[in-house]
């Protein structure tokens, strides 16, 4: 099924068994593509690119959820010309201090190379994420905003679905003018 050329495209990279609330909420405004990945290993970003290329026209928003956020980050690094904005929901790409080096460490070191506007979203009560992770994303990704969803843990889409949809939709629509402008401390009306 080809995407509607009059509507923008959003690609969601997530584990297949997760809640569809985000997909359904965003589908009211965008053409939403959700490629199914065989795994979340090193070839997954190629699968995302292969699945999206024939369907997405021009730039698209890219959303990565939990462990799939690493795939979204790799895809954004591999295809920067295609990504209009990146949203990372409960991302697991930043590891706790003292964790052994590995592919996630290599990915963490590449965060400064992300070229598109980025939003990192965390549940306020998420005990899965390292507490310093939000500040790491904010300081290492050049144009990164961080948002917290209150009364939510790691699975924000299941715990606070409407809050997540509203937050992500606002960011996809307004990017740099999202809630608080990146260059000023004034709240937008």
C-alpha cells in the first residue's frame, strides 16, 4: 500500500507485541509505517531502510521504542537525509556507568552524529533506564529535547497512551518550537 502523498509519513520501530495506541493515535494525522524486524541486531537498520524506502516519500519522522530505539538511532545515522525528526521513547541505548563495553557503547559514542531534531521521552517512574540517561541524550545529541511522562514507567504507551500520543504528535508537528523552544526559556502559547 503506497503512502498518501498529501500526508507526512512516520515510521515506528518497536517490538511487535507492544501496544498499538501510539500507532493508532498517530495514524489520525500521519501515514504510519511499522516495519516488522526479524531481530534488533546489527542488520535491523537495513531492514528498516528496505521496508520504508518504497513507501515513504521524502523526509519522514522516525520513532524508536525501548530496545528498538537503538535500531532507530542507527537508521538515523545511516540515512540522515531521510529523517525529518527522531523520537526515542524509553530508549535503552545509553547504558549504566560501569557496564561492559559493547555495541551499545559504540552507539552511545555516535550520538553527537545525529543530525535531525530529536526528542527523548522517558517515564518519570521508569526504573529500567539509567537515571543519568536523559541528561546524556540531551547533552550528546546536538538538537535534542527531553520530556518526561508523569505516572508512567518504562511502557509509556500502555500506562499513559494518550499522554504519549499527544506529546509525540506535538513534537512531530512543531519540532524546534515544541513546548519550550530550544534556544530560549519562554514557553510557547
